[in-house]
C-alpha cells in the first residue's frame, strides 16, 4: 500500500525460440533470422538472490524484477493485479475437490486478465518511443489497450469484431482514440493486420506475437504463488485462445522453480471452448494443430480457431509437461457460470468460466487427484458479458404481499 | 498477500445518536428508548496503541480493529477493498487541480463500493446467528448482498426496482436465492420494508439504518490514508444517496485523527444527482431536509429523494465541518464519465461519476483550493451501466482500406 522503490528488472535481452539467436532488449516482432517467436531472457542468478519479502507495492509492478521494463517512469498502472485467490469450499465439495481455488481476474481495472499484459505492452510502447499502439480484439483486449493507452496519452487503434458484447463496445468507444469495427472473426483479419504492423510506426499490442506484452501475464502466477503462502499449486487451469495466459503462467512457474522459490512446477491444464478447440484436439489426437474455421461462442475471448505459433508453444508445454486439456460447450460454460455464482457468490463472464467448465469435465473423467491443490483462472468479470434480458414480473409494493413472499422464502428448504 | 493473524476488533458496543444510551454489541435496528440511529463505539486507546504497520492482509479485514466483528471465522471475503487510488495528472491539468486523485471502487468483486459494507453486513449476520438477509436496492447493493450472501450460504431476499440496469439484474439473478422486482422507486417501498424487517427473522442489510453495515465503508478512508503515505487528503468528495459512504468516511477520518495517525480531518464534499439533491438544497437554503419525489436518473445509485435519518446526519457533518456540496445533471454526469475515460483510461459508471461531475462544478465556482490534495470517489465500474447501443459501421477486413485508416489516424493531430 505504500510508496516504494522497485527492484530493477533482471531482463537481459531476447532469444529466438527457433534458431536460438540472441538480441538486445529492443522492439522486434519476431526473429530477424528465422521469423520464429522471441522470448525475454532474465538473469536467473540475480533473481535467485531475491527473496519473496523483497517484493513491494500493490500493483503488477510489485514483480518488476521479473518483467521486461527498465525505466520505472514507464511503469504505467490503473491498479491492475493483486486479484483475489479465493478458496471455493462449497463448489469444491460439489465437485469432490478438497483444495479448489479461483484466481478471479474480474477485479482488474477493466474487468479482465488482459490488464496484466496491457500494462507491460503499454510500458514497452513508451520504453521504445512509440506514440501509437494497435490491437485486434474480441473485446477484452481492446478495452484494456484502449484504457491503458488513454492513461499513457498514446493513440490507440482498436480493431474489434462487430459482434462483440455491448458492454465491451461501450468501454472501448469511451477510451480508444480510434475504434474500428470489422466484419468476420479474429482469424479473418489477423494476417492483414500482421503485415500492416510490420510497415507502420505503431506498437503491435496483440497477443499473437508480442514479446513484451505476454510477460505481464506472468504476474498471475507469481501472485498465486504468494497467495498460497509461497507455494506453487499442483494444477493450474488456464484458458487457451492464442495461449498467452497459459504460456506466461508456465514461464513464471518455471522461473520460480529455477530460482529456488517454488519446489515444483504445476501440471498445466489448458481449457478451450468446444467451438474453438484446436489444441485440445491436437493433444488428444496427436500431430500438429489443425486450424479450424469457428462459429460463434458465448465465450467470446476464446474464439480463435488458428492460434498459430503461440498455440504450438502451448501444445509443446502440454506434451512435454504431461499437461491436461479439455473443452466445454456453450451450455456447459453457462452451467459452470451459474454454479460458481450460486455456490460461492462469484460472478465471472462466459469467457472466464471456460476453465471451470473444463475442470468439471476432467473431474468426471477422474483425470485429476481430488486431494491436489487446484487453481482455476476466471479471466473476466461477469459484467463484461451480454445476456438475454431477465424475464421476471415486477410486483407492486404491497405490505401483505411482501410479507407472504418473505414467509414463504423463509419456510422453503 | 500472506496469511496473517488479524488484530482483534476494538469495538466496545453501540451508542444512540439521539439520547446517548449505550448498548452491548447486539443486533438492533435503532435505539429501543428513542428510535434514533445507533453507532458503533470503539476503544480509541486500544486503537491509538496501534501503528499503521500493524495492519496486515489484502482484503477489507486488514482494518479489523476498526470494524465491529469479533470472530475472525465471520470475516467473509470475496477479495474486496485495497482498490486503486490513482493520481489523475491529465484530468487534474484540465481542471486546474494539482493533486487530484481518484479512489476507483470498480475493482471490488461486484464492481462497486457496496462490497465494503456488504462484507461487514454479512459478517454481522453470521455473528448474530441469522440464516437470511434482505436489502432494497437500485441494483448495486442488491448484487453485492446477493454475492456475499451466496458466499456465506445464507438466504438472500433482494428487492430491486424493476428499471435497474440489465447488467445488475443478471448479476443479482445469478447470485440471489430470492430476487423480487418491484414497481416504483426506493422511496415507495422503504417504509413497508422497514416494518417487515422489524417482525421477521431476517438480517436487514439496507443502508438506511444498519449499524454494522456502514462500518465496512469506513475502510475506503483508511485505505486512502495509507495510499497517500499515511496522510489524510484536504478534500474528500463522496456521493450521497442515503449517505452511507459519506458518513462512514467521515467517521473513519475522525477516528484516524483521534488516535493520532492523521494530522487533520478532510473537508467533506457531498455529491448528488440533480434529480435527487435534497441535501445539496438543504445546505444551500438552510433548514431541514425537504424530501422530494424524484424522477429517473442515469445515476441509479443516487436515486433517493428522502434520505431520512442518515441524510440528516450527513447534513449535520456538512454544517459542522464547513463541508461543501454540489449536484450534477445526467448530461453533466455523462460528460464527466467520458472525460475520465478519455484523459485517464478509467471507465466508471454514471453513479460513480457523480462526485467528479460535482467536483467540476465546485471548481468552476472556485470553491476549492487548486493546490489541495483532493480525493474523488468513483463508486462503481462502468461495466455496471446500461447504455444506448454503439452505432458504428463495421468494415470488411480489406488491407488497403485498413492501411488508409491507420495512416489517416497517425497523421491526425
């Protein structure tokens, strides 16, 4: 809660996931030699010299040594991070899980986990001298980039698909300097967009390639570790659209293990919508990811049929770490949403309930140890969603009628 | 972020604001002798023995010694509190204010400041052995009570006016065990409801009388104090519907002053909607509050024309402390909302923007010192609101067209 001096970043540069080439910490969308994805490298010895008690502050910049931004003047914040990790005793009992936790990302400033990656994206845009940022979004990333872009005084080009939920649309329209609605889905636009980002002086803040952006999402894992009393969970259930949250959490848990803070790396569990499940299919059937055309899903944020190179990375993590994956249909997602609300009082959006719905399937398949510590990500607030109107008759304020309603309610089981 | 042992409550009992009678810490809706409002009393010497560094934890229960709940098993939480206090440099410059801060309550679990009072209300309901709670709400309090009631496994009777925004309605319908929609406004139902609460075994969790509930809202002031580096601000701008947040913040700042933590009590500033402004009118015109019938306002949470005894208390605070008050029309509220989004990236709901809109009026009237430290409450997330659909034409994903849009945007001012 107090003013503090941040611990400096331990980032040393970038490395290529393909050819292994190394580069300084500059703005690059992929490897100049082989066009593979780049990742940020850190001085693990410097990190290992730290202790959890050295971390200070109540935003995502608490984890500054693990993040790729050098100059604290670029530590932009709207108060993201330090979201609740809630134990779910009632829901756990229903599912037969003894140590079930929800990492609820709805309390971030724009209501989703995106604020974590946006914070490091906009910080990097400032660090590398950009005046404009752009993103392709189904709504959540767009709201977040628009908000943090406004906070930093940057121009924001937000490309949003025209079917996005109205609450997200309003949010973007209020914060973005340029909101562009497009027909079709993410997969229809992304290749055109990627080419334009190569030629324009605009910081690309999308999930598919951005190196610096993804780093912010690592903080979901550091927080989980701290909130469990400096322990890693046994399972970490995360949504996979492009794969950003999933890969970032895995990277963070591996860092914590490598520097000796955590005694293990959790088993990673990938959750997808049944309408957009190429990674679940690839893990089940073997072989590479087969991109698929996708239909509409109420879990808007998961509507990616071709997760490209980050999807391949996520699949590799699953295969090498003996991870699990499951998908959930729209009705299963809505059922998980209602169950979470009624048993624990948490109101998460459909996109945010894909992991819980997928977890329920894995429990049915007896794929998880019921005594394990399981952390399930809920990536967005229920307030981000758009639903059919509540159909319920309104009554007149009549004392006798209200008394009868209360008596009946009190008497009922 | 860590597990911690809370400091025990310093609450000693209740006192009557009318006759001065004192009572033990039990469930009472008002004074049995004179029917005036009750308030919780604390052992200020015990509190004065504490230092800010003694506070632990990352929910509202960090402030347990200042709250009226004895048994830590009743410390219910969905991760409320520790909301961001954001400095607003761009907006401050626009308004000519050098030290303007926003206390953004939209990052609470249900998206509003209500979660603070709900936490102590539901905790008290458990402490006093209730199995059911009730509330009359325009939406925000109802969502919050429904959520925390579900978390505690209590029955929840939520009376909500039928015109509440759909996002709030969905939230309540998902979490409440009993959601009852009624025709008319808060003022039409509240007297009937108050009588029913006297006769039923239901914990009354409404704002008009509840003693324990209001205490949770004090935490907005303790946090502000901590986030300013253990200092009270010069002005604290809070919304007044029934007056709960306003009174609670004033009580908390007075406690901090009384125990020697704070060097001053801020000048309190009351903000109301022009559609429901009886306290602004009474302060301007002198004399008592004249209840008024009210029309619809987009700032739903402020739609109270007769704030009753808590309103009188708020007026007394304003008069005795030389406080300020201002109201804002719906267009002024929407203008403040858009300004906040565009200049600082914060998306607050209409109810939440009443204080900022009122502050702008007071600045125009030169009623505040522009060099002062001013904290303005934004009580809800913008995601709680319902707005007209965004009218914007969607384009085809065509490379040349998109390139032209980006070039034009980059070239523009």
